[in-house]
C-alpha cells in the first residue's frame, strides 16, 4: 500500500540524511566518508577497514603545558613527574613539575636534522629508578649517507641537565642518501628487550630492502638493552640475515605500543592509502612493497598492485585514504572510563586522535577524538594520572594535556 504523505515525507527526510551516526555505546556508519584512493581494492576480511563508527561521547578539555616547541616528536614521563620531550631539530628538553622547560639536555651525539630526520623518540630503561638510563632514537649522518641510530646515557637532572656515559647501541644498515622514512619508535617489552621500528628510507633503493634479511630497513628490530642480540630472535641462525630483525616488510613505522598482555602493536605509514595497524610477530613478513593497500603518490599501482600473497601477512586494519599515523598508546586508566581498553593513535593529516576498539585481535569500531585539538598529532601517551598527553608536530609545537570536559 502506498504510504500516506506525512509518512512518505518522513521516509524521504531520513533517507536524505544518509547512514545514522552512532549514538553513545552503539556502532554506526564508518567515520571515514571520503572515497578510497584505490576503490578497486577490497579488504581481505570483514572489518579490515572502515570499521563501524563509535561514539563514546568523549569531550576533551585541553591544557597547553608547553608551547614554542620545534616539531616535537617523542615524550616519556619520569617517575618523579617530569616529562622528557624531543624536538626534531636535535634538542631533548625536560618539562619540570613547575611547568618550566629546561634548556637542551647536554651530551647528545650529533643529529642529522633534515627532512623527516632529527631527534626522534625517547624511552626510559625499565630499571630507570636505579640506573637513570634514557634511550633515544635519531637520524645520524655518515658522510653523504645517513640512517636511524639508537643511543643511551645516564640522565643527570639539574639546572643544566646532561647525559653521561653516552653509548650508541644500534645503527641501521645500510645507510642511505635520503631524508625520509626513519621510523624510530622505541618500546621496551615486559622482558626488558628493546623494540626499535625502522623505515625503508622511501627511495626505491631502500624500498626493496624491506624484503631483504641482510638489511635493517623496513623492519622491527629487537635487541637487549645493551645493544646485544637476544639468542631467541627469529633469524639468529639464518645465514646472511641481520640477527636483530624481529619482523620484515614494513614501510615506515612511527607508532608502537604494548597491549595489556605485553604484545607489540605497530602502525605504519602507507603511501596514498595503506596506513596499517599490525601485530608484528617473530619472523613474519608484512608485505611491503610486494603487497599493500593504496597506491603510489603518482596514482600508479604500487609494484604489481596486489594486496594479498601467500606467505605475507595481512594488516589487522588499514586506512584508505590515510590519516598519517604517528604515536600510539593503549588506554587502561580510569579518568576516561568510556575509552578503557581502546587503542589511541595520533593522526597528523587529519589532526585528531584515532580510537580503535579491538576484540579477539580484530578492530570492531573506530572513533575520531579531539578533532579540534588544532595540530598534527605526532605522539600520544597516557600519564600516571590517566590524562592523555598529546604532542603536536608544528613549528610552534605544543604538549597538550587532555582531561574530560565538564
């Protein structure tokens, strides 16, 4: 039977609105509404991209703790409450509990601060309370080439802070003549081993080496805290392989974190499309650049344009178009109860914090938080107070503390 005019009018009005947005506690239409760059590509399984949109009704209140930072990249909170911050230009700073920024910490080795290179991440030794050791990743020049390196030193807190007994504990090989794709996130596992993420330097000469076991480009690296190689690494007994390699086939990993169970998760940059969430496992190959989602910046296919191949791992989740992800943390605090158990990922391109909800190792929902934060979100961490701390990668970079509003 033909509907009466009022009912028909209501139907048309609702249809014109498109998919209903998620209500608090419910799943709705995906948060991504733009067309993909590679519409002919299809996900390998349901929920691998454009997961149902979520609405936690979370609204943040922003407090700028530090400003005027020169493209800040990484941060970590000291047990005493101070916050260590890196600036890509080569400065390590300390934000005191009084809200004042220290001068640059002395003692760092020379930094190659060009393009995406510079001083990158910073992390504390698991035994920092007793040994005072701090670790940092950075781009290091060597003649006409350069690469990612990791060093450590003992932090001396004073009016003129410094690092003592500095040692370079790992260097990427081979070095390349490129100012792009350094990776650089540092994560200590629960067993005290150090994970280092790398990039494949973007240029074609480096890209192919993401698939090579005799190179540490486009890899997740696992070493002991002193730089030695763990005896249980997957390629220790493989002839010709770099023994520090944990996983391979990555493009440019700039986000890494442990989940509550202690497993490593990473997010890496795609080209036009193909940002990936992965759970890197020992010895596995994550495909770049043999398989990937998205396309070249030119609009051409990447390699053979394929997204699946036997023996190569699929991403847990991917974005097309990209969000340009960098920095991530699992939220396990109580200050934002609606976010508990979520994965929070910084988005530089879209300038928000991307929230993913995982269940049984799969993404079951996505939400875009703090979309008015006003900067490229380079790093995200959760403080001991449960607040969410965000670094914005700008000429006038900021450290912003986010607490619930209202």
